[in-house]
C-alpha cells in the first residue's frame, strides 16, 4: 500500500502489516512508545481480532481494507468525536474517487457507517486516550471491498457485489489523500460546521421514521437533523426532541433529507463502528 502524494507531502507515515490482531490496538501501542508525533497510518491485510463499537467483532478477511490513522493532539478532547464525521466523509470521497458510478448509491448513516444501496459497506471506530495531558486518537476504518458478512444486525454489502472492482490498495491510496483533505477542512474542530453540513447532504434515514437502539431501551421517532456537536435529534411521538449521542439506528421509512436549521447544543458524540 502507498500514501497519496498529498498525505506524503503533509508528513503522514505508513506502516503496513500482513496480519494483525487489530490496527487500532497496534496504532495506540505506537502512541504509548512515544517518539514521532506525525500522523501514522497502520494497515493490515488481515485482522484476527478486529472490532467495532461496543466490542462487537469486525469481520476482517483478506481483500478488504483494514486501516487506522493515529493522530497525536488532533484538537480539543471535547471535539475528538467529530472525527467520526470527518472520517465518514473521507471514506465516501475515497470510494467515489475509485468508483464514481456509485455516486447515487452511496450515503452516510449516523453515526459511523457508509452505505451502498442502503447496505453497510464501511464502518468507523474512534478510540482514544490521553497521554501526558495530550489527546491521542485512533481512527479505525474497515471497508468491505471483496467480502461482507452474510449475517449482521444491519444489512451489509461489498464493493465487488456493487459491481465496483476496487482493490484495498487502490482504495487506501485514495483514502489517505481524502483524509488529509478532510482533516484540513476540520481544522482541529474549527471547521466542523462545514463538515456537518456536507455530512447532512449525504445522510441516509434523516427526515424519516427510525428506531434507535440504546443501552437498555429502544426509541422510535423521526430523525430531524444533527445538532452542532453531531448528536442525532429525534422527534418523539409526543412532539418532544431527544438528543442522542450514540446508538444503533435503523431507518423505518424513506431516506429523507433533514432540515438544515442550526441547533445550538454542545456535547460529545461517541466513537463509531
């Protein structure tokens, strides 16, 4: 695998492996060893212990893309969860760079998935820690290039099944460039309003009825939009709005488009799949 020229010029580093337990775990271990603080990509052909949100297993066979970007002090700790939206846009960009014919089929699902024809084709997991008062963030990205699980809580697909012959190498090359651009857009959190706006333009399910699975309960309502920190605003049957920081979303009707009105709220969103 190779870095795109924009990433290499910006000082990004790359370490490739054939097999790892987890690219996120390996990346975070690199951070604990100190040394070079430049952004670091860690990739693996196969993961033996890949994981998604809440400890779920992430199927990681050869032929799919398994990559993590390690960032040292990317921005304020309270805004680190915004990187889930930054990464989702970067993955969306990279897939379109390699397979432009998929444009009408790609969409983003809150808070952490990329969909193709309403089925999950990529997931993102944000993990972090604080070292010597400095935030360290691992952005884990898995893209189904050749394979996808046949049984999952949400329908899944892969790029090959969508008639897009994109290799993991070519997709990573594009992703390393698009992530560099999207992080510059984010600007340590100052650019999140633009990131949020572009994410909403690609949103799936917002504007329609949805079921949100939370720890210990489920909530039904209409997905209105995201607030200014990325929380999902769900209008309940009684007309009230519930702001949700993290949960599993299942659209019940249409893909809709959310209203673009601002909502003045601040909070963390949690890591992504």
